[in-house]
């Protein structure tokens, strides 16, 4: 009962879940996944021991072999004193070593800390110190050149190194190192060797859904990275949702286009593949020609990557519709998806690029476009919907005071569901601010229509104030992407003594295309309000990006 003299809180309009009608029966059904991806992997080993688990150029590792190799690596880690709750940092490209290291850490009861392999000493050192990593698995050259000292300073006790030439014989010089393996370092073991030595596996740690599987550091596009504590249950929940939400058969081939260290690659590629007893295709790192060749060789059914990766694939002179013909689902994640790119890819290559939305803090996707639908475009803003929430997820839009906004009004996106992490590693104040009552305040601005379609407008902190008018960079970028010469676009606010801030656009052009800055500025002025169009346009060869494909507006703002 409500106390006398007080009013009952208004029921949440979002809790009614208007989006359920957009979902198929399979997507609406509750799911009961196993406690962890490790459990799902072991189920796949039992069901299909001789099926290829990992394909790496001409190398193949079946499920039984992957199980044995990771058992041995786990036994080695346990012998070094790595056990339940210890942190094992993994700083590798998309190679079999990455997958084996993750499995081995979980089998030892440890927490995986994925690191961007592009990090240099100071960046890696910060995360190693912040996470309290007891072990590090990294590339042998990086260890020799700069990681050894960073790891020692951070208190790392055990190191394992890897060579990208292991587990294959093709030696594709477009992405692999031309030199042979470095001599083994006296202070670091070789992962491939350790995995083949047959060390006895440690006792099964029996990870529960509540145990931390990953400490995934945010990309730091706007500041110092924070470690999101992704539980095993959140990881396997989103992996299982990927399997039930996509029309892929058991044993399907997944292509690792997104980097596995990023939460999108970890969940939507690695974890979903193991949850479906599938084959994961690895090509070390993104290179458009290598990726297209692998598409033809392996004929995958699913991949996910940032919009920038698909721009690069489309721009490759050898790309044809046949390269994409085997795919049942192609998804975009990790960076905004311009509607013009979706239509450009469909017209040129015959596939529909499916949108989605998620964050490190939501263990990848929290909203997706159902497999039997296409995302609508908002007729007013021109924004492409990122999809609808899952059946077990509630996404709300809030005003600046945290009050719920009606459908169609723009505010901060908040997410509650089984994929939301409990908080940030070692940051109780930041956790309390970002997760009031367990609901994530994303910092993204958007709106939801009455049918449950979610639209992400931009990051709250990226809003430009031009003469008192709000300008969302995404709206201007989407206009620029409709210009036939534009390949990439990013819009930022720069200081302006008259307007306070002025809109500036940075673009890169498609191969063989030409355009002048004034032409692009005028193109926008014809299509959007006068206060929104970019007064300045600067053309660059490429725009700065994170390894996961997000364009770094912060670097462009600093450029001025």
C-alpha cells in the first residue's frame, strides 16, 4: 500500500515492453544458458570433438585439440600459482593463442583482462597496474621491445609469449611477420610450447554465473579507460541470445572481423561460436584483401564489425558480391552505422548490414535488429534505428534529472538486464554514479518510438552548442555520408568567438573520388539547418580510430 498522503509512482511505460511484438517467438522466449562460456565450450567438445573449432589461414584446430591445448596451458598457469580470482592479461591479435589463453585462464579459475595489442608501454602498464594482473600473455616481439619493463613495473609475476606464425604455415606477409620466431626469452614461457607439453589440467574451478569472467576496459575515447567487470553469466547470456536470434545452424562458421579483445568480438564471435559448436575463422588482424580472401576460402555464415571495416571492404578493388554470398547474417557494432552506407553496400554487394547497439558495460549487444526485420530510419532526423531490446532487457530514455521521458523524446539511454555488469573494477564512486540501482546510465543520447525501436543520436558529451543551438554530430555525419565522394566522416565542435562553438567536419574520401572542402560544406548547407552545417571541412587521408573501429572525435577536437 502507498503511505497516506503520498502518490503511487507512475508505472514505467517502458516496462510494458512495446518491442516484444518486433521479436520472433524464439527471441521472445526466455533462455537458460549454462553458467559460463567455458561450460558451453565443454559441451561443444563433447558434441563435436573432431569439428574444427579454430581456422587460422591453413591451420585447423578441432574442439578436442583446443580442449587439450588449453588444459595444458591452464595446468602451467596453475603451477605458477595462478588461481581463482587472479587476473590474466591477454594482449594479442586474432590468433589461436588468444582463444587458448582465454580458455586456459578460465580453466585455472582466473579472470581475463583483454588488452588492445596496439597499446604501447604506458597504456598497457596502466591497465596491468589497475587490474593487478598476475600474468600476461602477449606477442613475443612486444615483450622483447617494451612490455617486459611495463609488466615488471606493474607487478606481473608470470609471462607467456606467442608468435603469430604458430598454428599455420601460409605465412601471409600482408598481416604476419616476415621473420621467424624470436629466441625464447629466459623470463617468459612460449604459449604454443606450453600448450603442447601436456601439463595436467587443474581441478575444475566451476565458474558460476556471478563470478567475474572479464575485466573489459572501456576504449578510453573520452578519457582514462575503466574496467567493466563482466560476469560469466552476462557473457554466456549474450552469446546464447546471439545463437537464438540468428538463423544459423549448429556448427556454423563465424568470421572474427571484430578484434577478440573487444567485447563485441569476445561475445558475438568467440563466445557465440562456442555456444553453437561452430568454427571460428581468424586472420590475425584486419586487412581488407586478407579478409576478402578468407571469405571465399571459408564461406562463413556470420560476422560482425564496425562500419569502418565494411567501408574498407567495399572500397577494395577486388570486392565482389560473391565474397559476401555465404553470409546468413552480417552485423555492425562498435561504431555508428550511417543509413547511406547500408544502402550503398546493399546496392553494390547484395547484403543487408544489420545494426545493433551495446557497450562494454552491457557485455556487447543490448539492442539488435531482429533477423526477420530491417531497421527503420527516423523520418525527422534521418537516424537509423539500432534495433529493439531483448525479451529480458528494459531500455528507458531519461531526462537530465533521471525522470522517464515519453516515447519519441530525446534523452539519456538507460539499460537494465542480465547483460549489464555490476560495476567498474576498483571504482566504487564511478560505479554508484553509472549504475544507480543496477541500471546503467550509458551517456548515450537517443529516443525510442512507440513500437520499441531504439535510435541512438550521439554521445551526450559530444553535443555541440552553436549560438545556443544543440547540434548532434551524428546528424551532420549522416548527411556527409550521403555524398558520393565521402568514405568516412566525423564532426566536432571547435571554439568560435562569435558562436561559442562552431561545427567542423573531418572527412576521408573514397578511392578515386575527389571533393573540395567548400563543396562538402555547401552540400550540408543545402540539407540541414544553417546552424548545423560545418563551416569548416578538413580532408584527411584517414580518420583516427580505435582498433575496434570507433572514430576518435577526441583526437580530432584536439587537432582543432
